[in-house]
C-alpha cells in the first residue's frame, strides 16, 4: 500500500525528482505505509521526508491500482489532496530524492516519459476534475 500527495499552488503541482529502479524520475511525494501507520499520517510523513514541506491532507482524490510493467509488482495507492503549510528546509531529504519542484500540468505533460508511473498524471487529472472524497471515509484506526 502506498500514499501520495497532490498539492497545487498557483497552478503548479508539487513533485519530487528521484532515483527509482536506477532511473531519474518525477513523482508526487509518495511512499509505502509503515507498519501500524495511519494513511493520513503516512502521506504527511512522506511529504516531509521527500519534499521537506508540511502537508495538510484535506481530501482523498482516489484509490489506484497499477502493475509495474518492469517488475510485475502490483501497487495500490491512495492519493490525497491537500495544502502545503510551510517548509522544513533543515530536514535532509531521503537519499533517493534529488529535489522538489512545482511544475505546471503542461510541464508534466512535456516530461511524461520521465514520470515514475501513469498514476502521477492520473491523480492530477482526477484532482483537476474535482474528485474529492472526505477523509472520514477511511476506516483507519491508529
């Protein structure tokens, strides 16, 4: 199970540039759920660890299933919409994270071949279509 953050500011979306499977790729701040961790807590942690920013989840954009064609692994991802409330520049990003960027949709489209998976634009497309589900649909006890 993975989580991802969709954060928009002035028509730009927060993404991270990272190394995955030996390649430089672009992804939302995202990652795996840790044992006994709530989904909302996981997405807040991932944004802090990868983008060095404080993310406040406001809604669920969608739940996605994707099979990585390179590895055959199936991933289930919960994407959250939310806002950024400040930075944590003193934090050191994870080793595989190169940088965080705010990119427009067109810039992401132009770099489609660099996206880690189709879930990057898929969740942004759903966000732009207005897909928002309340956080309380999660039955995710601490």
